[in-house]
């Protein structure tokens, strides 16, 4: 087997800073867009957070209509409805304004409006057919309003399949937005619990990417077009995720404590985007694989700080719950990288023989910002472990990035330690 020797870093055009979101019209116009669909979520539409972006698009002479997705995680039904609206509208561009749910839905709209087909044609195997898009999607501009998912720079869209009690996604380089407008002003006043859930997600994107299997352990792609989006850890991604881990250690607690702290908000927006660039090219592993059944199996827990009465486990929290146990397991495979990640997060040296430093550091930060640290806190118990193992094992696209071989026994051990 010939091993990989080439690493690739794919990233959209980035604009970062206060007011960046109000440049949306100019970017769409530069992409040749004349009629755009603006995808946001119902709560943001209700409070009008998208209005300055909408005004900027119209001021650029672009016709635009708004589609608001329901609160909570995107589902197959909500994404299909959005895609139908995109197909029917005759749009030549899409702009997403919101958290990961709105941005991921915008990606699917750009895909389906351009190429049609059935949603499950494109969903990752084994749940869907994993059909690659036949060509580029509609031009897509992403404007995040939370500091967590990094969806503004990644090539994946996540959706919930409630009937099958699992989450999955669509992943292809064509889904990566062409432009990301990262404006920390849009996160000012975000509730503390939402800030914490999103910020922990950003941290785990970075920490999992940094501790994923090295790209040089993969079989070489037969040609560049077949190189996977998640390549494993590599030097180009490391630059971004190391900075993201450090920023989370410096600013997450401050951002949770004070929603008006602009420096902390800016630091976390940079952390989320940097982590997105890194993990969008390197990949994530066990905590994210486990998060899919945790979020999809049962919808009984009401997440504090989130609007409405929807009951779900937000993505960042679903990842975080198993992260300490997962990092304790994977540490033996890449001890230096786990120790270095812990040092970046803690901003201090860690003893070389400390075999749980990263897991312990992540757990301490979770407790500090008040997020759940065990499965029982979000409505699960030991009887649920077997079906969660089954759901996690379906996420082979992620588990292949783990630095050690992961099967049912390893997933079960992580989940049981995380009860």
C-alpha cells in the first residue's frame, strides 16, 4: 500500500470583523448572483437579526427572499422543505445566516437547487447513497451567528433522522461556502448556555482534529479528486486548530460569563472559524461519532437557553459528553499531541507522564461553563448504551479519523464511562 504524502487545505474566502456581515451584498454581486435565497432560522427571523444582512443584499441590487427553518436541529423533513423552496424559487445563489442548522440547510439548498434529486441520494453511507454532486452547487455565502459549528468554512451538512433515531450528514467539497463573513457583533448577547454549548463544540472540533490519525497513515488517493475531505491531522490544519484551542482556553469562560464582552466574543468567533478550517480538512473522531446517536436517539431533554419548547441535545453538548472519556482512550495512541493540546487549552506546561491531561482539561472547562458532563444528565442510562453503540458505528467517515482502531468494544467503553 502506498501511503499519502500530500495534504490539502481548502478554505473559503474569509472576511472577519465587526460589520463583516453587512458586506454580504457586495460578495454575492461579485459572484454574479442576481436572485438569492436567504436561509435563516425562525427565531432569528422573529427577532430580526438577519435584517441588516437582508438590507445589505437588497442594497446591492440583488433580489432576495427569506426561508426560515424551524428551531432546533435540522431534520430530513425541514431540509427537504427548504430544498423544495430553493428548487421552486429559481435562485442563482444562496446566503445562510444563523447557527449550524441554518448554514447546513443553506448548503443543502445550494446543492438541491442546482442538481435536484432525492436528499438521500447525497446522504453519507450506509444511511444514504453517498452520491457525489455532479458539479459545483449554487454560489453560497455563509454568515454565522454563533461561535461553534464552523459550518461557514466546512464541506459538510448535518441532519437528524428522527424516525431512524440517528443523525447523519452530506459531505463533499462542493458544499463548502465560497465566502464566509464572520462578524462577532452577531453573537453579542447570545445566552450563556448557548454560548457554552457552541464554544465547547469549537474546542472539540479543534482538539479532535489535532488528535486525529496523521494523514501519512492513510492510503494515497488515486488522484487528487478522490482525496477525502477528512484527511487526518496534518501541518496545514495544525496551524488553525492549535490557535483555536488556545483561543477557547482564553475566551470561552469570559464569553459565557458576559454576553457583551466583545473581545471574548471576537476571540470565540475566531476560534470557531479556525477550528472549522482545521477539522474541515483534518477530520474529527470518537466524540463526534458518539454525538450522532446521543442527539438523534431521543428528543426528551430541553436544552437551557435555546428558544421555544423544542427538546433536543444540541450538537456541541452531544459531542462534549463523551469527550473526556474518548481523549483518555486515544491518548495512548498520540501522547505528545494530547499533551500539547492540553497545554494549549490550559496555557501552562503539563507533565509528560500525565496520561489524562487533555480529557481532564476538557472536563474542567465543561464544568466551569456549566454544560452537562454525563449522559444521565440529558436523559440516557445504561440501557441505552447498546443502541448508541450501533448508531456511533454507522459514522465510519468519522471513526476512520481516530488515532486507533475503533470498534463496538471501544465505543461501548467510552459511552459507559460517560454515563
